[in-house]
C-alpha cells in the first residue's frame, strides 16, 4: 500500500509539473494560441522554446522539449538533494573545491537555518560584519545578489539605504546569506555589480565511465536580463552573447563596449581539470551542472545542481540528437528519436 501511494504521489507531482511548466508556461514573446498549441503538440515545447529554438523553421526532433527536460530531472535519483541543497553542497564539495560559504538560510519566520554556530540569529550578523566588512544576500533561485557593507558604524546596502536593525529580514523568506566572492578583474569590464558566472554541464560518459565537460555557458547580468555566451570547451573562448529575452546578439557589451566575442575565460584549463577531479569523487552521481565565478587566483563554485539546464544550452543548436540527448537516452530517461 505504501508503495502504491508513493507511486501515486510521484505521478501527481509529475502531472503538476507538466501542467505548470509546459501547458501553462509563460509566453514572453506573446505568440498566438495557435502557435502555443502547435508547440505543445510538437512534443511538449513551451511558447518561449518555440520562439528561441525557431521551431517554425527548425526540426523539433533536433531539440529537447520542456516535457523531456522534466523527464531528465530524474537523473542522479535518489541522491539529488545531496548536491541541490546549497548548505549541504558546501559540506560535500568543499573537501575538493573552493565553494562559496553559506552562512544561513532565512526561514519564513525570520529565523536562520544554518549548519554552523557562526550565524544562528540576526544579531550574529553584526559580529560577522565587524570581522568581514561585507556579506551577500541572494534569492533561492538565480544569482542576483545584494551586498551589505559596514563602514565605521554605518551598515548599508551597496548603492542603497542604511539601517539600524535587522527586523526587515523576516520579509526575505528563502534568501541565503553568503560570503562575498572576489571576482577576477575581467568581470569588471562588463559594468555590473552582480555575479558574472559560468555554467558548466558535466556528466559521466557511459562509454568509459569517466567524467567530462560537455557544455559551458558564460552569463553576464545586464539590467533585468542576462547576456549568454557559449564557451569553446578546448580554448575557453567566448562566442558573441545572446539576450534570450529579446534574441539580440552582441559581440561587445551594449553599455561598456567591453569585448565579449573572442574574450578568453581566465584559468580555463584549471577549471576543467579541477571540476573533473572533484566529480570523480562521487561514484553515485552521473550528471552535474556547476555554477562558478572566476577569481584572480582560480575559481569558486557558487553551486552545483542536478537540474539539467537544457533550454539555455539549446539557444545555439538543438541537443536532442547531440551528445547531451544521447547521454539521457543511454541512461534510460529518453526514448531514441527516429
């Protein structure tokens, strides 16, 4: 009976995911109802995927749909939460890589959830600021962050208001309090106070059981959007950047004019080697997406997740018939396409 109930609950959750993320997915580009239905019956594509993948002209068989993305999320089960939980991730990966420290997560009542004694309550932040000078707040999802600094006796948001109490923390349900990351100087050329991050998709090759880097994306926050470049895996060279909200392409930054296309990611070979060396320590996992920030001396891991990041990876070309699609087929999560 317990097994039957568990199966029913799993199927119900999957149905809710499909309804929310496929049938009722957002329609950023405002396509017609006809095209929405067309995308849905092509194999479970969202309205945004229909536009971003240009499915009016391109063959949908070459692309992974959102419905298939949902199926691929079963990868690494039942060990996903070991990595997906940011607090646990630090304790697990921190033995092998430099991982951003999570001081605490803010619960719904303003209390802190922490795996250490350093930050247990709001008053502990005063001591932390006295020692470090600054701390970072970031939402559960995404990499947009707010920095709080202490200068003398004044505590204030960077480019924002100052405050004397921490009572406002109760409104930040689900936010994380983290150590700051000192980014490499190349990131300053892009004129943003947000993290310039790199997402690196890695998996354990079915053919030889060895980890490999199979895709990498460079992300530059730009207002409310993000410019995304593909990284050449061999050299670390950036392609031109795409704004997925407008589909505009930029060879250089639209505000600072800093070169994007042709720029090389610092420490790129060391990044790949260290990520592969760390991944080999987890024989029970077979797929990881790392988010990293390049620092002056090396790099720091912001998080590592088992979510598949497949829509962004297909902005340049479909991956259904490529290495990523074949990987999920070999793991039994997708059926081969004819």
